[in-house]
């Protein structure tokens, strides 16, 4: 019985750790922020994923994405996944 609960708890933790991305947060009229994190992507992969998500968000609004700031935290394999914090603007499509 205990083994079944341990297996379910382990599966839940693994799924939660696969990838996490915060929602896009509006900071100002056309300025937004998002975070991206994943233990399965390297430091560069997490940053690229953040840029892709920001670009898709702006395209969905009919606008063009422009990065205005970014920060990265390198991860420690298996223990702490890398994270990227991206601040971007959705400018009018030109």
C-alpha cells in the first residue's frame, strides 16, 4: 500500500518538475514579464523558450515583441532547474 502512494507522489513531483512557466504578467501599458524554467533544457534552452513564449504572446495581440530586459539563473543538474526572467514590450506591428 505504501509503495503505491510513494509511486503516485513521485510521478506527481516528476510531472511538476518537467517544465514550469509563469503566466505573462502585465507591468505597464505595453510591457510584460514572464518566467520560464525546465530541468530538461539547458540554460540557453530556457532563455530561448522564454523568448518564444513572449513572441507568441505579442503575435496573439497582433503586435511585435521586443525584449527590454532579461535575467537568468543557471541551474544545478537534478537539484535546481535553470530559470529565465524576461521583460518585453508588445510594440505595434510595423
